[in-house]
């Protein structure tokens, strides 16, 4: 009798341990996604803030190569930003951390000059520009999930439908998204992200912020990038966070290589690059929320 009770107790203990182990694995999976979202959501480069769709280029500054899926529809091009004093002062109110941000901006600029740009230049020699565009299209096609979800959250049903349609067309006719086949049917991609969704919901932007190895952001957009990264299939499909991080670094280098001439022209034509990037970013984000 005592032997049976002991065996039953052992079985119950094993069942409890197995349940605890499975629960621990679930927690680890959730933590992995959250950590990956925080890391991948912020990764970026200084050049990422001045791509061809930036308001910094709306006044006729040098333009760089166009990346297939990253084009804006002709009707969505931003209008030249006003330059009156009152608006400039309004932008500066978003930057209470200016001294810290300027220091971090310079750190990112030097990292770009000493590391990212040379790597991108070597990458450009190895990978011709047409293949860079195909790679950019592939990454962009995978990232349709946050755009579609945020379109729904903002009540833009047409944008969500376009994103699903683009994904199906580009994944099939576009050979896994390497070619932007959907644009030949006039199906342009949406521009929604969770930072915009928070703005549409009335959440204030918060202070402007620059951190090492990250693109400029506001507090609101920083939260948005983490949520978007958590929704990106690359965050939770990869076998490990390191593989996902490596893919993000590859995407960043590919993007930098595509924008070599663009960023070089901007650096040479702008006296105060920090203020230009900050003001252009803040105006651009406000405009995207209103669209």
C-alpha cells in the first residue's frame, strides 16, 4: 500500500515538473520575442532617416536610387515643408534632450563614417545595385504584417486590403517578393506603422530622441517600433535571435549601400545636419499621421 502511494506521488511530481518545464519554455519564447522586438525595432542607421521619401529631399536636395517597393505613390509625395520661424520653434520644443541627442547623433555619424559606410561600399562592389533592390524588396515584402495591422487599427481598410493583395501578388508573381509585381497593377503599399497609430489615437509624440545605433525617433515612435518589430515575421520565425539580428544587420547594410550617393549629397549640401534631420523627421511624422 505504501509502495503504491509512493509511486503515485512520484508520478504527480513528474507531471508537475513537466508542466513547469513547458511553462518555462513558453516564458522563454515570449521573452525571446520581446527582446528581439526591442533590439530589432530600434536597429538602424543615420542614413535611414534620410531616404528618398524624406521631407529633407522635398525641396530639391539630391535624390538617390529608388528602391522598388519603397517608392511612394505619386500622389503621396510630401509638400515642401514650411520654413517660417514659428514652425521651426515648434519643432525645437520637441527636443528638450538636445545636448544629449547631438552627442549621440555625432556618435552615430562617426560609426556610419568609420564602419557602416565602408562596409556598404565593399558590399556595393560585391552586390550590384539591381540585386540590392531585389534584396530590399524581399525584406519589404516580409514586413507587410505590421503595415496591414496598423492600417486596420487606423480604420484604413483600403490600406490593409492593398497590403494583403501586394503580399499575395509579390510572393507569387514577384518570386517571393524579390520583384514588386503589384505596382504594375497600380497597387501601392501603405505607410502605416504603430507610431502613427498611436498618433492617430491621440498619444502625444513626446521628446525627440537619438540613441546609438538607432534611427532618430520620438518616445511615441520608439514604442511603435518595438510593437512593429514584434509583429514582423522575421522577429519570431528565425531559429534564434542572433539569426534575426544578423538578417536585420544585412538589411541595414543593403539599405545603406542603396543610399550611398543620397546621404553623401545631403551631407555636402546641409550645414547643420542634426537640425535638418530632426526637423525633417518631425515634420514628416506629423504629415504621415494626417494622411
